[in-house]
């Protein structure tokens, strides 16, 4: 059965992957991207105090917040307790998926090859994250995987940008994860909100094309 939040992710199509060196910069990224119309965010566990940030952001019912780069079940449960609605791991981890399902959250597990996709599905993935997408063949790789797994929701991440996002979606991706200029630490640090918002508008415009 399809998870009820999956259509929300499909509609968003672009999930900003927030990976910064401080929680303050991560919060700034979310604030600016939200101003440009984005409401779904993945906060990676590499951000200092990421769990506290997830708790703060998830208190806003207008946002759908998930946790990325979740390394183990303990971290997964901490993120879920903080309000994360989806968990992302760039590898296959059945315990992360089990924790997500126990909290009625989405489990997004990473894979690259057909064998790994099957392993992710067997481990309980609701979505299969294809990482790193660009160096693994880009949209052509997603198209090839979709030919074998037509019912699987794929989320390519890694090297996806506003220019290539439509190609991934056309190739069969359910949605994409995107960092790049959406979460450019240099732009965030120097307060260049206009550039970040322009990147977001570019991505959203490409999405709707």
C-alpha cells in the first residue's frame, strides 16, 4: 500500500537537501527557500544539532520535514521523536525502515544497482533513493531502472540541479533531491538571499515546464 505522504512528495517534485556546517545556516536556507515556495525539506544528520532543528521546523504544520543521512535506528528514532515525517539513508538499512514505519513515516533507502534496489525494497523502503545519481549515469540510469521496476518510486540525489531535474522526472523519477545552489553555503553565509531565491525559482520553474 502506498504511504499517504508519497503523493505530497510527488507533488513537490524537488526536495531541498539541507546540508550545512551550522544549524543557523540550515535554518536560513529553509527560511529563504520557503519564501520561494518550497515546503518540503530534508535536514541531514551532518548538520550540527540537526535533531533540534527538525523539532523546531516540524512544529510548523505548513512544512513537511524529514531527516537525511540517518546512520542507525537510534538516530532514526530521535529524528522521528523530533517530528521527522520521512527518513533518508544513502544505503540499505532495515532498522531505519522499521523505525520509520513504527512512526508512520516514510522510509527512503539508498541504492544504485538493480540488486541494491531489490535489497532496499526487501528492507522496507517506500522510496528508493538513487545516490549518487549524476555520476552513476544520470537520467539514463533512472530510465533503465524504471524499465525493470516500473512501480518503484525513485528519488535521484547527488548532482541534480535545475537544468537536469526535468530530465530525471521525464526518465521516471517520482521526485528529486537537490542541494547545489539551493543550499549553497557561500551564498547563505554572505546573506545573498536573492541568489538562493533565484535558484529556487529556477528549480521550480523547470519543474513546472
